[in-house]
């Protein structure tokens, strides 16, 4: 009897790490219509994405309903571009973003002004989408 109880406890403990991962799974079909609209550029690859990346992406959709149509287009354009980056390129982009956030406001403005002509000439860019009020 004691062996049986020990075996049941061992099996229960062994399955605990597996259960949260299964419960946290987010298949495309389970997303809300708003989430599917926001993440449409990733529809084909969604179910093959790592769960950590799905959670991160789902977090970005929280503010999506309040965006203007221009901001929504910009969101999806950037999401498409981001999805095409390699993991190494994404890591570099995150590092650059963190470094920019730590820079003094004057330096950030200087960098934004240098990048503005590049952003304006990139595909899918609009003048309204690059104004400071829409950032």
C-alpha cells in the first residue's frame, strides 16, 4: 500500500511540469477575432511558434482595438517585418531598443531624426505613422 501511494505521488509530481505547458497552449483557432486580426500576418506560422513567443505576441494585441486604422496598418507591417527576422536579428534589435531607451532624451531625438528619412522611404510607411504623436 505504501509503495502504491509513493508511486501515485511520484507520477503526480512528474506530470506537474507538463500540465501548465499544455494548459497555456494558444492554437490559432482559440484566439479572439481581435487577436486574429492583429496577428493576421502570422496566421500561417502561428501554430508552429514557441509558446513563449505566442505569449509575447498576444501581449502586444491588448492595445490593438484602440489604434487608428493607420496605426493598425503600421502594427501589421512591422509585425510582418519582425516575423521575417532571424532569432539573432531579433536579439540585436532588442539590444538596440534597450540601449536607445537608456540614452538621454536629446540623444534619442538625434537618432530618431537620423532614422526618419529611412523610415519614410521604407515600404508600407506613411507620414502619419511616423509622427511623434503616433509612436
